[in-house]
C-alpha cells in the first residue's frame, strides 16, 4: 500500500518534495532524479530552487531524466518538454544541463530513441526518485490507458482527451503533436522511489483508481500498487474519492 499524504495545497506538497530531494542529495550528491512535466510539479521545482539557493546546496552533480517528450516538435519550441524542463527545473535549480536528459523526439532518430534512453538510465545507475503527475485519462508520463505494465521507453499516440487538455499550452489543438515518446510503465517501476502528486477534484477519480482500484492497464496510475516504495501526495480535492 502506498503511503498517502494529504496536504493543504500544491505549495505544501512542494515543501515535502523539495525536502525529500535535498535529503537524497545530501546522502548521494550525484542522485538521479526522474522529472515530470505538466503543471502539477511546478511548485515543487520552485521550492527546490529556493532551498538550493538559500542553503547553497551543491546540485551540480545531480542527474535527471524527464519522463516524456512530444515527437516531431522542434526542441527549441517553447512547449517541447526539453524547453519546459530547462526553464522550470534546470535553470532555476542550477542543475548541470548536460546531466539532464529528455527523450529525443526527433523524427530522424526516433527508431532507436527509446532503447537509447533506456540505456542512458541504466548507465546512470537507475532513477533514485521519480516525480509523477497523473493526467485526467489516468496517464502517467504519456502512458495512456492500454499501455503495457511492463513497457519501456517507446513512442505512443496521444489520446484526444490529452491533446485537448494540453492544448492550453499551444495556440490551438491542431498544434498539439499527435505522437510522443515516453518512459514506459516498466521503466517507471524500476525507479527506487515514486512520488505521485495530484491536486484538485478533477484528479479525484484517477487518484482513487490508482491507489485503490484494480491494477490494470486501463488505469496506468495503478502501477504504483506494484511498487514497494511509493508516496502519494494529494490535496483534499484529489483525495476526495479515497
Ligand atoms: C502531461 C504530462 C504528464 C503529466 C500530466 C498531467 O500531459 N505528459 O507527465 O503528469 O499530463 O498534467 P498536469 O500536471 O498539468 O495536470
């Protein structure tokens, strides 16, 4: 059973997540972080940046692996996850850019990009702490319902719902890519500690399904039940159907 922590809001969660990361980095200065995009983890990244600055923590040896990326969107596009991770995590926290990887969504190399990413994670010694958000379809990373529980990094097709949800970051839904590359559910399960974050009532159904429902590919978040060390940090809204 995952450890469930109910907090007042996303900022309070950010305090807990940033403390967990800093305690890990104190023990292991070259810790490997799994980084999620989406709006949910942003307060955690902000809290981490503030603490790193005020406590003068050396974060230059931390390594990072993002969960996912759009396929076919130029990396310099402001909504590519490479751009988002750089702007929201690498720069404010002061991580070493070369040590933070994002799956490569370039069409020219997409055939081997999944295997290359898996190899890079293994070479880094595996992910110590994986931050996860969850989409309203129940997706984690971009593993939409139906993803194999043992899947590794590969390309996927986004659902209409996810494209509509992410259209807020683009000028229109037509600009939201159709394909993505994402760590698989099996990749995520290899991380040593999973920290799943969700806030607001819109996430209540998928959190209840992930925490208490059957373990099923129809609810990708339910993989947390297969993991020996998961912390779920939610507000009252997201916890309201538990
Ligand atoms: C995005 C990301 C996921 C994220 C999810 C939820 O599409 N690929 O990694 O967890 O959707 O987004 P938000 O945190 O904005 O609700």
